[in-house]
C-alpha cells in the first residue's frame, strides 16, 4: 500500500466542504494502517463570498491546509502551485465540484498497482429528471460508456483527465502543466500527450469521482465555446489528441469549409438558443461546436496527416 499522500483540490467559487469531510473520514480510517495524508486546498481567485467563508472554515480541520489566492492563475498554474505546496510522495488531484463514490475511494488509489500516474475516471450521478433538459447531463450520460476503465485503457494518454488522478510528486514537478493554458479546456489533454512523449506510464482504474452539481445550459454552452477557443489557440500542440481537430483536418474541400462557416453565420444564434433552452439537442450541440470552431479564424487551414 502507498503510504504518503497529498490530496490537492483547486477551488473556484464552489463550497467543497462535503467532499473534504468525506475525505477526512477516510484518512482517519486509514491512519492505523500507516497512511500519512494531508488535504491541501487552494482558492484560485474565487469571489463568491458564501463559498469562501465555508471553505475557509476548513483551515482548522484535521488533515486540512487551506490557501486563498486572490488572483486567478488559471487551471494549469493552480495545479502546479498545489504540487509545489505538497510534501508527500504521491499527489491526488481532485476537482472541487465532485462527489466521492464510496468509503473505499482513497484505499482504492493507495492499493492500486500503478507506479507513475493513475487515473480513476469519473461518472455521473443518475437523475432522470435532467435527461433531455440539462445539456451537460444529457451529454455526459451519452458519453459515459467511453469513460469506463476498459475504454480509457485502450487509449490511456488520450483518455487522461485532470478530474481525478494520482501521480508521483517527482514526476509532477519535473513535468508540470503548461501554464500557457489560462482558460477552460484541454490543459489535461496536452498533459497526457506530454506524458506519452516522455515515456511515463498511465494506469486507468475503476475509481470514479461522481459529477453531481451540473451547471445550467447557458453556462455549459459558454464553457464549451471557451474550450473551442482554447483548442483553436493550441491546435498545433493538440493535433492528434482531439477528435474535433482530426475531423476538421479531414475536410480538404474549400467549398465544404465555406458551407460550414456560412451555416454557422446563418443559424448559429438559433442553435445557441436551442442549447440554452429547456430542451437542448445533442445533434445541434455537435453542429454548433463544429461551426463555432470553424469560424474562429477565417484563415484557419487544415493540416494534412503525415
């Protein structure tokens, strides 16, 4: 069993006391077995006072260390900062807006066979009333089969996500996240690519964190747009690791690219209205993402596969 663990939680405008409470309970149960664990939380420029107050109260809890950073550093930089604040052999990164799946969550990680990077995956807490109404829920439920341990293991590097993973501290410090990624999306995809480039193994296990608190349709649509802008900005770095880039690079006819852009200019607002409405369509979501990405720069030209 792995004995030393820092649990690192970047926070942005979210009350994560319930998750941390569950983690503390599991650490207490593992202590008699020689496990030494600490939870380090860092606010990344949060300004939601109610959540800030709740999170700050955890500074006095056993096993917890709380840091408030008033300036937002971005998703990559805050994780690098947390890694630097840790002092245990293993680092467990968790998104703040998730729920632990059960009482053996930490034990499953500490007894796993992975020696370098271990990805636990994520799931979605079922809520049938949200199906067809909440865009994020509907999208994630359809994609859920692709997030199983078996499917992730087929493409271990392209399947890597920062939501819930454990990594040796020395590897994290020598291969930090790319801090050019200031906005939402794809910093984890590039990290997976860099791990493969450097011959660092990823082991995927069945130990998912659960997605429970889902954003509104308008917020998820805006986050998707931000992710498309990030993908476009770093397309040369991410090529081969993005289905969107692979698809777009496969469109070699100028008339087809022109038609997609024209469609988005004509119908993009209507599509967005559907996505932000009460009955969002996944088909419209796919078309909107493609059109949005293709119109970010009119001079974007696909690169032929070598």
